[in-house]
C-alpha cells in the first residue's frame, strides 16, 4: 500500500495511475507520460523523505539502456524532452524525470532474469536445492553466479502484495506459448547484453525485472529498464560468493530500517539526512559508472 497519495503535478493532463515511485499521465494520441519522482520505497512502504535526483537517475538510466539495447527489441520510449510534451504540460520541474512513451497493452508477466542467486531465490535454494521450483546444480553459495541466466517470471500483485512467482507453463497460459517463449528469450538476451556492459564497468547486475507490452501487435520493452529500482546492482570488487554484497541502491535505507523496531507497515519512520544522502550518492554513482556520463549533464540539473 502507498503511504502517501502523491499530488498530481501536471494539472492539465489526466493522471492514469500513481505507483510507489512513478506517476503516469495520459498524454493523448496513444501516448503515456511517465514521471519518475524522487520517492523511495523500502519493504513496499514509501518513505517521507525524497532522495535527491533519484527520479532523474531512473529516467536517464532507462533512456541510456533503451538506446543501448535497441537492437535486441523495440521499446516504448518516444522522448525524454519536456519540449515534446503537450501544451500545458511543459513544466520546468519535469526536466530530466519524464519519459513520453507509446501506451502499450501491458503483458501480465513480469520478466525477471537472474544471473546470480540471492534474495528469495537463495532462500528457496538453500532450503531445498531448487530455484523457482527448478532443479539447480548442487554447491551454489549465496550470491554465486548461475551457470546461465535464468528466466523466473512472476505476476504483478495487487497493490500491497508481493509479486507471485509463476512457472514458465503458467506464463504460457497467460500470454500464449509462443509469446511466453519470446519474452523469455528476449529478456535473457537483454539481461546478457546489459550485464556484460555493466560488468566491464565494475558493476554486477545480479538480477532484474523487465516489463513488456504490445503496441499495434508489436512486442515492446516498456516501463523502466535496468535501473537500481528494477535490478540488483553490486560493486564487482565487493562480490564474493558466500554473502550478498551491498547493493547500489536502497541498501542504506534498508540497513537503517532493519536496525529499528519497525513493523514494516505505514507510516514509515523518518530517515536521517545521512541515510538520505548516502542513498542519493549511490543512485548517482550507479548512473555515472554504468553510462560513463555525468548526471549534471542530464536535464534538470540544479546548480
Ligand atoms: N508503455 C507503457 N504502456 C502502458 N503502461 C506502462 C507502460 N510503461 C510502463 N507502464 C506501467 O506504468 C506503471 C508505472 O508505474 P510504477 O512502476 O511507479 O507503478 P507500479 O509498478 O504499478 O507499482 P510499484 O512499482 O509502485 O509497485 C506500471 O504499472 C507499468 O506497468
Ligand atoms: Mg513498477
């Protein structure tokens, strides 16, 4: 459940949906406007404190990957330029945090790909030797690299619930066998390509989630792509099988919250400025290391 009801920031466009992090507007002509806020959620609860530049990082990084991965599959991105927005929506506060997209008929399968075993997958494997109910080689340690990236789909839960793992067969029941196989193959290829790029820059992409949709019958990569919110990024130099390394993302927030006596239900406890600043620094660092670009050069930079 969302702890806050975010204000609609573009009064002239209809707000279609408001997620924990992003607001979605109808931009007309079959287009959606995704606005990435600086909100951060942990344990599915939105914190009160914004993380400076987080929305710009999510947008800039997704835009980078859409361009980089464009030869693998088509995507929904039309523009990240405020000048391309409809009249009445070109608000200066939106610079750097918007994606104008083709509205897609979203497929009800979340396409998770895992290259390393951690989190819930590690829990399952250490309890019974399987991952996503599939037999896995013996002897893997926490955070081990898997022999091959593995497609572990899930379905999107209703607000407030965690996503539910589904088998490949169930994914095929939901979208058809042919499309399910295409989703699997494309998702694995996207992961391989992105993970290789990041690895050359000292970042391990341990796992990630892609969302796809159909536009006029064409499969398109939608939503956000290979960001710290949709993926686990690890510093390669801190990776040793046997323990999960600290992530380039919400780790400072999670660590702080774990040290509190908080039941993980709203309202969220206040975050100290040191935790907020450490988190903002990680998002910026992840962007700059992966893209080799300065975040200051992305629109919306305030001096
Ligand atoms: N091209 C697109 N066409 C239609 N819907 C899209 C497109 N790209 C992304 N979406 C949808 O827009 C929404 C983005 O919002 P966001 O990710 O903040 O919320 P959420 O995923 O519903 O919830 P949360 O991430 O908070 O659990 C998602 O529901 C996503 O599936
Ligand atoms: Mg989402």
